[in-house]
C-alpha cells in the first residue's frame, strides 16, 4: 500500500522483468471488495498483468464508514484523479493505462470524458454500465420506483453491506445454491482453491455511502451518460470527447450488466474501440483469467499496442 485517501487505498504490484511503457492502474468497482481481481493463483487479473511485466497499481475503494456517507460520484472521481497522479509520479511516466471493472469502468469513462484524457495512455472498460435502459437486473433494481433509496439507508447514512449482499442474491438466486455447494465440498482442496475464495468474496460486501447510492439511482433512471447529460464536477461527460484507445470487454452470460448495456459505448465513441466478448458471467470473466482466457490475451495485446 503506497497511498491512502480516507478508506481508499492504492496498492502497487512489482515485477522482476518489467516491460517499458506506462504503468497500469486497475480501478475496481465501487460496491464490492477489490480482491476478486487477485482472487487465487491462476485466477488473478492483477497477477496476469504483473507476470507479463507491467508495473501494476490497484485502486481499492475500501470500506466506507459514517464519515463517508456524503461521498458521491464526484468525490470518487476526485480520488481517482489523485490516484492517477500518484501513479504517474511513482512510475516517472507521463501517462497511465486505466483498466476499470464494472462501475470502476463507468467511473473512468465518465471522469475522463468530462475532465480530459491527457494523462491517459489507454482505457479498458470491463463490463461498464453505459445504457441503463437495457433490460438488466442491476438497472431494473436501481430504476424501480418501488425501492426508494432513502428507505434503504441505515442510521449512519449508508446502504448496509447485508442489503447489498442480499440484493445480488436476489438478482441471481443461484448464488445461494453455489454457496451451499461450496460448503458441501469444502474438504476438496481443488474445489476449495477457487470456489472457497470466491464464496467468501460474494459474502464480504461493503456498505455504500448514501450520496453515492442517490447518484447511482439518478444515473440509472436518467441514462445521463448515454444521452450526454451526465456531468462530472460541473463539466459535461461526453463520451465522444475521449481520444485515447479504448478496449471494451463484455461477458456473454452477464446477468448484472448485460452485454448490450456495455456495447452501447461503441456508438458513443468517435474512435472505434476494441471489443472483446468473453464467455461466462460478470464475475467469471475475471476469475477465469489465465494464459488460456480471451480476456488475458486481448488485454495484454491491447496494452502492448495502445
């Protein structure tokens, strides 16, 4: 850990055989624990990048407490921009490759569409939430008028981690069966090496600041990023203003952010992005990263040519 801002932490992973070029900053989603990006041997996006010789940094948003209840989308953008500056200073490089997962990808796209991308070498968005009107369970949950966000907050102004966990289970009840199966097979070392950490990650959710929850609900209901009405720090976030190389990765069986919700990005950019379609679901596309995976090969090739 090389830098901290509130609950957020910036971690650096070094490689003995580093390739020349900009460092890679991996930006996790805003609502789950970041160690799914470094889950287990042979199932780690971070390790894949490090083993390929990249200078890798990971922005972990941490566990918000009562002091963070008022932190909204713009505050997260501020933290991202500070983290990028720290990475550039530490690495001695003028630019950084950004790799954002889920809402981390949405955040990086919106931030640099609004504030400029002069310090960015490339931007990879893995399952970003772009077209919120696409029929999908996450968007449906955020848009539902039957679920007023204010009623979900606890006494500290946070959306409790337990509600987030059960919300994901509601999105896909099969997760409960997977947890029971993991318990039954807990003594199998091969199964436990992957399913054990993944099961633990599913249950270790983090609370969400109330201000961020309101911003996400407003984002989902207005579809503001797609229609060009989204602002970041008072500036319009127009995706067509992005000038850096972009890679977009989607998962064929993603039930949280369906592929069309991410693929809407293609029509928004002036410069055609590299589009990678991966098998599996929203989480499986990350936890199956090894030398045989499509995401592994395409991401490393993209970073080497961007």
